[in-house]
C-alpha cells in the first residue's frame, strides 16, 4: 500500500500510516469527528463515552475538540436546527415527504400555542349569548332565589 491509498479497519475508521510502528501519531481532527461529537453531545453522552466512540483518549478529546465540547448545553438545539433546515431544503427541492415531516414538527412545536388560543376562543361566550343560555336553562332552585313577599 502506497501513501496515496487509505486503508480502513472493520469499523470504517482509517488505519493510521504508522500502524504497527512505535509511538502514536498525532491526532488530526476531521469534520466527520466534529459532527460525530456534536451528535453524541446532543444525545447527552459523557466525555468518556464520546472519547471511546471516536477512538481517542479524554485528554486528546479535550485538546482537539474543546470548542465543540463547550457547546454541550446547546448541542441538542443545534442538531435539531440542522435537521429542520435539511428538511426545509429537501422540501423546497420537491421532496414531499420531507416537507410533510417539516410541517409535522412545526405544528408540534408551534401549533400547540395557536391551538390553545383557538380552544380558549371557542370556549368564550359573549354577554348576550351568556344571558340567552341562562334564560333557556334556569337553575333548579330558581324558586328559592325569588324573594318572598309579605302577606
């Protein structure tokens, strides 16, 4: 195998050039590893689990991916935003299933707000309507509500 070819192990990870030789090669961050770490952060994984999944040590993870690890609090939102944007772009290209999924997520997130307002508006009754409802169905003890006159 010459230097231009890249070999992969059974997991699909590239085999390092100096595999089998002394010393460990310097870790080079890749876009694929950055995306993988971002997804694992969004799933709530610990640094130990992430380092194991990427195949590096915890100090190497912290050294090369510290800026990604700082986004732990917003990782889930960022990944969700990327997914929604991808669905939107696929829908604009004509993918009907992607557009349907986009609107399903949109309605789940925003539709509840508007749905509650509509339900509250349906339950509200104006003064005249309320008076008509009360006139059509008087209370059972209405005779007790009328003051007795003295005889």
